[in-house]
C-alpha cells in the first residue's frame, strides 16, 4: 500500500478550517492568535525547514511584494472609491494595531497556504501564468475563507490569492506574498461602504 504524499496537507487543511470557524464564532477575541498558532505550528511540526516554507530570498521577496503592491493596490483602491467606498483612517494607536494584526494574519496564512502547501505538492504549468499549485492553493484559500466566515462571498479572495501565489513563485520568497497580502488586508479594513 502506498502512502499518499499530499494527504497530510489535506487533513491539516480541514483542521485549520474547523479550528478557525469555531474560534471566530465562539472566541473572536482569541481567534487570530489561535489560528496563527495552527497556521504556523502545523508546518513547523511537520519538520519543514524555514527555507522549505519560503523563508529565503529576503531581498527579492521584499522587492516583488512592494512592486506588486504599488502597482495593483492603488488601482484596487481607486475602483473601490469609484464604487462608493470611503477610506476611514483611524487614530495612530488603532492604525498601529491594525497594521500589526494584519501582518500576523498575512504571515501565518501565507506560511500555510503558500509555504507549506507548495512544499507538499508537485508543481507544473496549468493555465497562462497560473501554475497548478497556485490554482489549487488559491482555491483552497478562498474556500477556507468562505467556510470560516460563513459567507460564500468571501470566495472573492481567490483572485488576490492568485497574485500572491504568482509572487511566491516569481520571487522564490514567502515575503513577497506576505507583503501584498498584508497591505491588501489593511486597505480592505480601512474601506467602508
């Protein structure tokens, strides 16, 4: 009997969804901490090295992440304002809390959905600039968000996730998708319709 090499990720994926949905519903004040613990802890417990999880090519990751953020996110913000969104800037303390909170979210989610996922699966071209791993990890990322937030509209994170996967592949570093993910979440948090 052969062992399924990719089955480990799938069982951990479902555990992450269950834990995140439960904590968000019943312990929202602790959910970010608990979920980050699982999203980072699982890859570490699976004996992945930091390099296997994408913690390498620091300079390349920073440059790719900033370049994509400066290119894509202003267009995103402009489209949202055209659609009637207003940007609400909080006071300095709240802004610092927001920045640190979403950095932890981006770091933990990218470690799991890009670093750990890519280290478990074989990759190959799929469609245009999208690889098989990018498509599957983005689909799983979006599905998790829809289930965790009990809202199918949250599947919308599939499209920015494709950008994050592309950044991970191009830069060879987890830092590129972390930066883009972090800044995307911050902008989204500052927008009110």
